[in-house]
């Protein structure tokens, strides 16, 4: 009989996971649809996770409606791909072991072995990662970050090798960060916090390394201190006759369901998307998983409107729908505001989006690094670009915010590359300005004036480690102050009127900061 058209086509794994036999009663199906026929007793002995699973009551053959048919082995859908499962199972089986050389694959196997509580593969793979560290230090560090659990020692050993290797030295220089992306490709599974801690480890004093003061896979406790989150009160309305129940699809188990009574007229006025969904309220059979409205299954008079957002975000969204002239709660953090902003865009709530964006900008301007990573995590590219420009207001090589633990390392890498590009543009403009100043000239009745002091001051200013952008990174009068201080130390110039020289310096006081700012604004951060 031909398979139904929507049935996924599977293939069997290679030996020894291919041939069914009487004592093979489990099929592990990989996420890429490869079936592994495995012995249940091996999984039971190797994994408390599977042992507990097999102790659960299993459906009898009579329950299947075909009591006389040969029992079909149960199929367990796995989150891992075939390559990962194949190596993991070969480590469990009493067969010749394959080579263990590829750090990325070992990281995936280690992560799966940890999840399924398989102590033997965890030990074997961890030891193998340590063994190949000397020739694959950066990749082993990345593997430790991706697998995480219990691999602080592996990550530390890799970082120690990097401290004395060429790429370890390069990591200390922002100018060479592009090489890191080439080595790690997309850096999937590595957080921005991991990336920062590696950079700090590589530049740390040896005494701090020896004392064990630095970690690589988890932040120091003091780095995680932040004010407690405040949950605003749930939405409710005193308006009579609500006709729709707004419910989040992201409920947290039985007993946690939360819905909010609202009015379809108000929602329709705020959002054309919700208006269209409410127009389908009479549709008796919406598509499975469709977030459209449908009749309340309890048979009540309220229609049910389902949202993909968390209950707290649905509540906030309803609050601003009903009170769009009021500010958002003052205690909101950047993450819920970003989620709310994304929901406003999704539902095309243009008026409300302006209100939410104003709340975002008010906080983001003072916490630009956090705003950048929150925007990245929420897919708000325009907010991320604006935050990246605000990040230029100060030095970022060691700056930290807890959201970096959930933000991708690739975003942090791109931010550092962008920051470095802006620094280069700033330095180029300031050096060009410095080079226009004559090295010396004769002042009538005053003697020869040498401008090396002024040029040195500008050079040090261009090389400084403070922020990049003239309009944010330092006050706009900072460069004029540098020039004024440098000139005031020369008595010859102070008592003379040298118009050509002063004219150039006046340009530096008035227009060069704006030229630098305009050049920096032309630099774009890569987000994808």
C-alpha cells in the first residue's frame, strides 16, 4: 500500500542500527528522519532517562486493534540529527569506536549525552576534547560553550592554549576580530557572555588565572546583579459587555491558563490584523494551530482570540489598546517593552507602536548595550542599529549586561567590528586634521613657534580609549578643550595673533566634530 502523501519518508541507519531483531524494540527517529533500531536494554543500562521512560506503562497490542499482528516497535522522535545519534549510539554499543576528531560533532554528542544522562559518553567525549585541545583550541572552546554542562575545565584548558597561541593574541586586538568569525563560522550556540569572558581571560594577569578568579562558561555572581523584575497587574476592564476572550498560546501547564476579557470593537479599532481575525469568529473549523479566533469550546458567548505572545505581553498589549493616551508602566524593563514593540508591529498597531517606541527610546538611550542585545534577541533590527550607535558613547571591550548570556556571540562580534570601524573612521578624520597644522612657524617679534604640543594632544585624543562618537562618546566641547589646553601651554602663541594657524584650529573647534560624526553615521553594522 502506498504511503499517504503527507507521510514523512524515513530511511534506516547503517549497521548495527539497521536490522530489526527480536530484542530490538525501540526505534529512535532523528530529526532528519533516519531510524535507528536499538536494543532497549542497552539504553536502559546506559541512560537513567530512557530507563525511566521504559518503566512507564506501554500500550498493549490489543489496544492497537490488531491483536494477531506482529508488534511494531515504538518510535521515539529525537531532537538530534542522524550524525549525532549515530556517534552517540556507537559509543554505547560494544563495537569498534569511530574516530573522535571533529569538535563540532563532539559538542553535539556531548550535549545529547548530558541531556539523556549517559555518563560513559560524557566522560569519553570530554576526555577526547581535552586530548585534541592543543591543535584545535578555539574549536574546543566553542564546543565547551555549546555543550556547557560540566565543561568548565575543558573550556579553561582551551583558553590556556589560546593564551600562548597566535589566535589568542589576535583576540586581544579588536582589529583582527574578523578572523574569529572565519574560524567559528556562525558561532551557533555560543553566547555573547561566553565571547566576552574568553577575551577577558586572554588578557588577564597570570596571577588572576592561577588564583582561579575567572570563569569561562558562567558569569561571576556580581556580574549578574540587577534589580528584580516587577510584574505589572493583569489587564482588566470595567467596560460592560465584553465579547471576546484573549488567550495566550504560551500557557505554563495546567492551572496556569490566563485569559483576558475584552471588546472586539476596541481591538478592531486598534489593529487591522485583529479585526480580520475577529471577522472569522463564525468559522466553525479554523486550521489546526492557526491563531485565528474560534468559538469558545465551553459554549459561552465569548469568542476566543489566541495570541502567540506570553500572557504578560498580551496583558500589556490590551492595556495600551484601552489606554493609548497614557504612558506605559514606569517599572517595565527593556525586554517586555521590546516584546510589546514586536507585537505592535505584528498586529499593525501604528498608533500604539509610537507610544511603545517612545518608552523604549527613553530607557535605551541610557542603557545602550543592554538595548542592543535585547533588540537582537527580539529581531528588532531598527532598534538594534540605533542602540549600536548609542553604544559608541563609551568603551565596550569589557562592558557587560546579563542579557548577553542569552544573546548570540555573533551579534557581539559584529558589534565589536562595527565599534572598531567607527574608531578607525574617527581616528582617520582627526589625524587628517592634525596633519594640516604646520609643524612650526615664525612669529614676528615673538620667535619661532613649534606646534608639536598641539599635534601630540590631538594624536592622543585620536588614540584614546573613550567613546567614539563626538555627539555621544564625549561632549562636543571635548576636542575644543584639548586644543585650548594645548595652546595655552605655549607662551609664544598665547601672546600673538597668528591668523592662519588659529583659522585651522577654529575649524577644529567648530566643524571637525560634526565631520567625524557624519562619517561615523555612514558606517553600518552587519546584523545578518
